[in-house]
């Protein structure tokens, strides 16, 4: 009888955990969509909320950018996304962390030069 209740308890906990992970994945997918819209709209306040303060990334030319520069370049029109679409998105949630992978296809103008991005 104890084994039966242990199996039932484990099964319920497992199902609840899967359910909460699916909800977390849905929430994260919505945040990714909001982020893409905010990039296209150059919406500084929304980007401020969605972008981590610790953002740091490098360009192929060696320039290192951070959150402030990323948002400023969008808001000031230095970088102008006219489209930003994702496909093949996967989301893995572990504790308070998530890894989102997707293909980003975007039309962008960077310092007056138009380009099509296809980033995985």
C-alpha cells in the first residue's frame, strides 16, 4: 500500500512539474515575441525591461557592446529593424534559467546599410 501511494505521489508531482515547465516555456516564448516587436518598434522602455543588465556581446570587427549601447542604437535609429521573425524555436527550462534557441530572420539597416540577417 505504501508503494502504491509513493507511486501516485511521484506521478502527481511529475505531472505538476511538467505542467509548470510548459507554462514557463509559453511565458518565455511570449517574452521572446515581445522582445522582437520591441526591436522593430525601437521601444526603449520595453527593451529596458526585457534586456539583462549584464548583456555583453562582440562584433566580428572587435567592438564590444552592452545593454545601454544596444538599446541606444535601436532607439536612435543607428540600427533599424524593419522585420524580426523567429523559427525553429526551442526552449529548455531548468530551475530559474531558460535556454532559447531559434533562427532569426530579420531585415535591418545598420548605419545606413541595409542587410538581411539569418542567424541561428
